[in-house]
C-alpha cells in the first residue's frame, strides 16, 4: 500500500528525502522499500562501525539492489582553541 501511494507521489518530484529514525521498525522498513538510495551516517568508533554493519545487513536483506551511501561523521574535540 505504501509503495503504490509513493509511486504516484514520486512522479511529481525530482528528489524526495525521507529522514527516518535509527530504529529498524516498520516505518524504516517502508522507507527502505520505496527508496532508490540510502544515506547512512556512521560514527567513527568501534560501536559506530558495528552498528553500521548491522544497518547494512538489515537493508540488504530487505532490498538487494540498492545504492547505500555511507557518511562518516568526523568528530572534533571542543578543547581546541584557535
């Protein structure tokens, strides 16, 4: 049902950006199901890498042919004074 409604809306726009929660729930699954591309932010840490690996596995099990763009957030310490 979501896919049918989204296809009608998709024809009206060049780009549609869906900002989805980090949880792997029904909303996120529906968003991935209708997506052409997924942008996935990743924190540069061990936990961030492990979480990102789980996201990639979850997305690929739902939709095999999907371009996934991974973005690494570079975190700077606030201690720097210029």
